[in-house]
């Protein structure tokens, strides 16, 4: 299998590349990444000499380069994206550039060369839900520039499938966590700030609920969708670990053995348009493909904390005051 992975130096991308190389001996992976915020070459440093792996620096809006790489691949997994809601509020154009225009550039190349593309989306495109869980055919109601840019890409993917018979599958997932996640996100930010005995900033009342999935479980789902997903279909991927932001931070502090007198949780000004609760019904991927998460939240969160504590070399160059800022949506990026 010759696989083109976009965004392979980001959090999910680097974990997926490593997962696939571990699972399959007969695989060739080309990783295309433009090295923007969230990308880190150190994330795949240990596999740089693997003959099955090749890195190409490039932007997915570069039609000439995209066409060249897609023509040589059997399948494409599009993970490249600007993903941080806070930054999208401060500056939305990079999100439209990568998440919408870049995705359509890939769809066009996949159509031209008749290749399968697995497009990685997000639960945030549905907006929030007070009760129950979203199904794949529910209405999209994005709340932020980030989620709107991702929703636009999903709609283009579906339009390309219907109009041009594009061979595509969409994966919509809940909040991932695990090793190699950029320090701007809640879990790594909480671990890093707690390790430095700094206050942990939590938006608003801290009652916003997310469903947390370990990145290895999502990588397994992507592998299944790549091999067995039905063309033109959307699959929600969720773990059922719904916790409020303040509860997940409390779990991290307990795992780290940090008392409230050592590290405080500070409630800061909420960001605009903050969704209260995300929840996905993932019965489709579970029933059709037999997928289910292999890792418990407690187990995987401990593994994640241990990884960050033991790999300061990876996160320390990234964890600037700007990245660890309590309210990054107020900054100009």
C-alpha cells in the first residue's frame, strides 16, 4: 500500500504514521506537511531512517505538488488542518486556507487520479447538544471559524462524491488526547503548567463537556475506515468518555499528585461562542466495522501524563508563554 498522509507532523498525523508503520510491513508512507503551528519534526524523529517513510514539505493548497503526490499514491488520508478554536477566533484566514481550500485541492486531485481519500473531520461541525448524541446525518451548525472551515470541507467532499463520484470516506471524531499533542490544547497545557506549578486556566465555569478519546484508538478507527469504510459515507468516532473540562483537569492533577495548594485551577474569561457539550453516536462504525476503543480513560490519561513528564525535550521548545497563555483567543497570531 502506498499511502499519502497530509499533516503527518501534527498530533494525530504523527501518531497515525507511526501506528501504520507498526501495523504493516508492506507499506510506503509519504508524509506531506507544511510545518505550520502544531507541526513538529521531532514527533517522527525516530522513524526518519525508515525506508518505508518519506517526508515532503508542502502546502495542500499547492495544486501542482498535490497532483504529483496523489498520482503516486494508492490512497490519501487528509489529516492536515489548522485545529485550534482559540486561534481561529483571533485569526480565521489560515483556517479557511488549509481546512477548506486545501481540502478541496486534495479532493480535486483524488477525483482526477481516481484515488480513495479518507478525510478527517471533527465533532465540532455539529455544534453543541444538550441531550443525546449527534448521528452522521444530523444538521451541521458550527460555532467557530475553525468548525465552519471544517464543515465547508465536509460539504465539498459530499458534493464531489455525488457530482464526480469521488471515492471518499469522512471520519468525524471527538476530542483526541495522547503523546505529541501541541501544548496549546487543554490536556497537554494542563500537564505542562501543573509540572511547572503554574495555575491551570479553565474557561468560564469549567462545565463545558467533551468526549475524550485516546489517539491510538482513533488511529485504529482510521485504519479500519481506510480499508473497510463504504465510499461516500460518514462515520462518527467516539469513546463515550464525557467529562467537563474542570473534571478532566482535576483527573490530571490527581494523577500527578498535585494538591490544590500547589497548583490552583483558575477560571478565566470564556471564549466567544464556546460550545457547551459535544457528543457523537458512533454506533455506525462500531456495528459495521467492529471498532471499539481499547483504552480506558484512566489508563490512557496516566500514560499521557507519564509521556509528557518524561519527554520535556519534545514540548519545552514549544511551550512558550504565548502558547500556554490563559486566553489565547485574545492574542493576534
